[in-house]
C-alpha cells in the first residue's frame, strides 16, 4: 500500500475500531486502563485527521491525454556538437524520467530543438513564455484547460494538458508539455530548472 491520505485514513480507522472492540471486551475497567483507551482513541483519530488533510492537499494527476502531433526529434544542425549532445541527453532524460511528453527549446527567435509529441507548425512564444524569460522564473501551468492564454501553446502541441516554461537566459527557454494535468512534481521542476542553468553555461561557452 502506498503512503497516501487514503492509506492513513484506513490505518487510523482500523486502529480506532480495535480500540472500541478492546474496550468492550474488558471485564474490569480501571482508571489507568480508561486513560490508555482514551489516549489510544485520540491517537487513532489524529491519524485519520492527518489522512484527510494529506488527501486534500495531495496533487492528483489527471488521465493521460490523447495528444495530437507527431513524435519528433528535430534540432538545428548549425549548433555545435557539444551543445546538441547536451540538449539531446537532457531532453531524453526528461522524457523518460518524468511525465513529460513534449519538449521544445527556443533560443533568440529560433526553435533549436523539438522532441516528443509536438506540432509541425512553427512555434512563436507568446505572453507566458516572454514573461518567464523576462522575470527569469519557472512558470508552471498545471492545467491548461483553465488557462486563458492556452492558445499560445497550440503550435507547440494543440491539446497539451500541462506546461512548464523554464527560462535559460533572457532570450532562451525550455518549453515542456506533460501527458496529463498536474503531472509534474516539485522535484521535476527543481531538476529541470537546474539543467537550464547548465544549458546557459554551455550556450555562453559556445557563444550562442
């Protein structure tokens, strides 16, 4: 059984039932036993309460979307091999170790890499992507269905359910789409954000 809110509620409920059953099976009730029963019951109820809280705030990923697009691996052949090798390695790692379905890397007006399920249309960054590189902050859209500016990502992947925009520098960013809503964890975001800093160093080294 995985550690989640439902398992805590189940465990707490079982313990509470055991406390009640034990209490009614006792023939002689002493003050010490009463105190022990009360404390055990309170502990069981606290576990149930924590389970409800855990279940309430635990992010629930949506169902995997049937994405529209082609499975691509396209890159700018004019970019130095060192840069392409790093982008190829990192994009593969993201696609295989996270819930990412699509990756696009944009630099200075050019889409230098597309990988995964992406549209064949030319992608141009809009308000969300430009705000990310202006503020140099990762932007997470956990559910694009409710995002007013979701049309910005139509030429990335038409029906992508979740998006991460990760700035590299003031003119470059990584665009990552997920298979479902709420599918990226904080660990995913931290790892990808650290990788973007490595890319920036490689870009600077190769004058990109």
